[in-house]
């Protein structure tokens, strides 16, 4: 191969691979409007053995995503929690979930069952790498293999 042929081959390779050197998209704290605009209420959660357990009317766990990368909500209507999130397409990472215990909250409806549901949902949210919104339903899960949490617009 002469120098001219080698130079032409090198130019062709450079042109063909130019698009491959663009930076990958990065995670952003701003989710889509359909995620950030409403508040969400937990309606079911993963109970193990491929089963989803419906949440009864006495359990009130809400979720709200802000446009600046914060996630927050309430359990039993008055105990707050908050954290951070980032998205990339339909993938999501929820981190730093912290519950704020408020002494002024009436705990008349709190039971061992509701505490278990809260604990389970708080542990499943950070483990859910994907979200999907279908009309009024927000589902968190492990890609298409497993649903972990299902919320409805509040």
C-alpha cells in the first residue's frame, strides 16, 4: 500500500468514526414534565415471590419529584421524607432518602402493617433503576423483569 492509499484509508476511517467520539448523554436532575408535575400516591408494592400487594386506604404514602432534582413526600399524611434523584431517559436513580419524624403527627392509624409498607417502599425506591408513566400510573421497577412500586396521580 502506497502512502496515498494509506492516507485515503485513514481519512475514510476518521470520517466513519467521527460520530462515535461524541460524549455520552449525562444524567440530569430534571425529569420529564409528566413525572414532575403531579404528586403520586402509592397503590401497590412488591411483596416477594413475583407478587404485588395492594395498599389499603389507611396507608397514605405520597411522592413528588421537583424540577431541581429533589424528591419528597409524606407518609401517613404528616411525616415527611426527602431525597435526590436523577434521570436519563426512563432510568432513574433515587438517593439520600431521609425521613423526618415529626412529634406532632397523630399516629392513631399507624400499625405494624403500615410501618412495614413504609419501610418496604423506602427500600424499593432506590433499588428501582427504571420508571414508566402510563396515563395516571407511575411504575418503578427493574427494567421489564420486575415491578417494585406502583403509584397513581394524587
